[in-house]
C-alpha cells in the first residue's frame, strides 16, 4: 500500500495520486505507459490479470468511487508462488496499491458504480495478456454470486499454470 496526499476542505477533495520523488524514495519508482479506468457494479469480480514478459508491468491502482476488495497473487517462481494479499480500497481514501511485475491482480466491487483507475508501466500487448482463475489460489471471495466475464472463466488454474516470470 502507498499513502498519497489528499486535502479536504469546503470545496471538496483534492487528491494527488502519484508523486515521482516520493515513489522513488519509497523504492517504488514508476512511469506510466497507459492509464485505464473501469466502472463496475456491485458483485463484479475482475481478475486475476497480468501481462507476461517481455511486456510485464508494474501497476498502480486507486479506487475513485465506491469500494473494492483488491487481491494480488504472486505468480513468480520461488517460495512466494501462489501467496496472496488482500487490500480494501475506497473512494476518498488516500491509499493506493503498488503491484510489482509478476503478480496477478483482481478485485471485487463491493458497491454499485465503483470506479477504479490503474496505471501500468508498459503498453497493452494482447498476445501477452494473461491471468489465472479467480477461484484457484485458495482465497474465499466474500460474494455469493459474482459477475465474472467469459474470458476470466477460461483462464488457467494456478495449479496448472506455467509461470513465464523470472524468480522474484
């Protein structure tokens, strides 16, 4: 998690999502190649996505409206393979998520109209767009009936996935 600057006053909210010098000092340098925005209804589950080498990327994620449960899974070979972490992100918060290359990312929208903005350090290459199934790494998503894309339903399970990443 990264903490960012936010100011709330009688005018509303001003939120600095990224500051290169602070990121460099924290050991999380980042240069955005593309920035994406998704709007999701409550119960939408997107993930678990990444882009494989040589077009792998670092990702910086913020929730601008609503609330999401963000999940990151390490898919690099080694002792951390398959380990996951969860994070709550919500509108008006000053927390964002920095995700290193070699990690699959997904989230569950906990509210209607959740707006998620994420910047990536490499441009999208469809032939390197990849992922693992949301239900294959031992996390119990807190939703009864998730809305999941046809693409995400066909992703390989972690147990049968061959990682293209170098060791962490």
